[in-house]
């Protein structure tokens, strides 16, 4: 079962995509503007994203860049556009898009391209897991493993951990984590701290070395045990 996010503001095209892909067994979500699309892409796990280039609120190029750089999200992205200049294609691919299709297009060709992207993405994972040092994280279920022990996660700590593993060893900013969990309406200031504390208890407390470290005034990152970086600490 392939879960697909469609970020497209043309309602007729979206309806056609639903009519074609749902009978094939795809599970579809859609967003009609870029800001909503980015929020959905960072809130949920998708096998691939169809991304229109020209969108209200946030254009496709900027959305793709934010998805890759700010959120370190590797989900395959296929850009859809009515334009075909070489510069647009080169820029889209440089910003992290995996493929590019010009409107109008064949739905059968689109299906084939999506399947190819999903196959390649699955090949980059190890049986549906992401790995950092001795930590393995299930990309689908809220579960991880470390040093042979199974770690049960909440949906929220699972999202945070996936984000950290995908970005490792780079820093994930506090603002990125808040947007990942709550979009444009984060709750009171202590909510993120509570979830980070919960994640630390699950991932680090019962093990000989801590993986999660704070970059003061910036955010969190995963590090390699034994690595010494003075500005980092184990406490939030």
C-alpha cells in the first residue's frame, strides 16, 4: 500500500488523480496550498509526494527546499508543473526533488514514476528502519531498538526521533521541532521540553551512553558516543 500526498491547487487535476490512483490501492491525502502541504508532509509519513510548482501561500520550490534542509525529510518528491524551462527543472532537482513531470502528463507514466521513486527510497532503508550508531528506528511504527532492547515510543516521541535520526549529526532547531509537532500553533512553551524529556528517558536513560544532546540556544542533535563537543550537553 502506497501512501501519497498530493500538493496541488487545481481541483480538477486532484479529482482525476483520486479517480486514477485509489482503485490501484493508493492511499491519498491532498493539500491545496504550499503551507498546508508542508505541514502535512512533516506531520505524516508518506511514501511519495506529488508537488505542484506554482502554489498559493508557499511555492513548490520553497516547500521542497524547506522539506529537505529544515526538516531533513527524505520522502521522494515528484514535481508537477505546467512550465518546462530547463532552468526550472535544474533548480527543482538541485533543491531536492527526485523527479519532474510536465503537465499535461500520462497518468500511467506518473504511476510508473512514483513506483520507481518508492522502490529507490525503500532501497535506501534497512527493512523499514533508520539507523544511527546502535539505534534503529522503525519508520512506520512508534518503536525503536537499542543494544538489543525494544523501545516503545509515543507518536510524538517517534516523530521527534525520526527527525533527529534523519538529520544526524546536524542540529534540528527548536522551531523546526515545534512546527513538526504542532504546525503554526504550538502550545505553551513547556510542551516541547516535556516531550524531549520523555524521549531522553526512552532512548538514553537505561544505556551506557547518551545519544541525544542539546545545542544550547539552538536545538537538539544526535551524536556519536565518545565524540567531544564542548558546547553540547545531555540535558534539555
